[in-house]
């Protein structure tokens, strides 16, 4: 079975490769604008469905996996920062507080499709403006929702998490794998070619 990860994210690609199955990536082109009154879970599930369906149209026989991750604090959805000033504003909001990370993922194969949303709580330690400025200067925050990477330098500022670690990186692997088994995707065992 052809498997396509509908994502341009190197982090999702690295996480998905842990399954040990052959797959390719295709970058979907969808409008990621937030609709008025849309809740975080609704937003990331809609975007993951849109991404999956945009690739499915030209790959009808393939199994498609797509995802979208957002950071939410005090009801506000934080996407990738537009620039260093935006990253500074986002990190000032997150420092010393708890926020939630939502990832919506969609699996589509032929006429069957499922979408699920996974939520994780993340607790940031307090950060000084000097620490925030230094962290932005590393470049790590610039392509990540909420302006931080849990798997990188950003881990210096994370006090604790409640829920899926890989969800915060962009793909809740345990939940995803459990759903993929229902589509006939199994881990490659030792000795298989």
C-alpha cells in the first residue's frame, strides 16, 4: 500500500519514520485561516482534513496521513511567528504559564477517513526577556507554532507536560499508530525486507 504523509514538516517526517514503513511526503496547499468563532480542536481537525483531502484527490489509492498542530493560551491560537517580534510576543505569553497543544490528524484511504484531535498541556518556567531574546536568536522558534521546540533548545524552559510528548512536536505517535493499525498498517518486524 502506498503511504503518503501530507506534510512539509521535517519534525513530522522524522516522527513518522519511526514506524519503519515506506512512505513519501507531499506538501498540501490549503488555506489555514482561522474561521470566526472556531475552537482550537475544530480548527486543527478541519485543517488536517483539508490537507488530507487535497492530496487524496490526486492519489486515490494511497493511504494519506495529514496533521495540524496549534498552541493555545487563554483561548488564543498561536501559529508560527511572522517574525522575531511576533516570537517575542508569543514567548512572553507562554513564559511562566500553562498552555495547551492540539494536534488534529486525519487518515484517509479510498472511501474511509477518520479524524482525531489530541490535546497536551505544557507548563513553561518563567523566562526573562534576556532568555527569550537569546532563544529567538538561535532561530529555533521561527518555524514552530507557539515559537518553541520541545525537542530542541526550547526544552530548557519546559517545566512539565501532561499528555503526549510527540503531540507537542507535531504528531501524537501512540494514538496515530493505534488508528493506523485499523487501516492495516503494521510495524515492520526484524528480518522483513
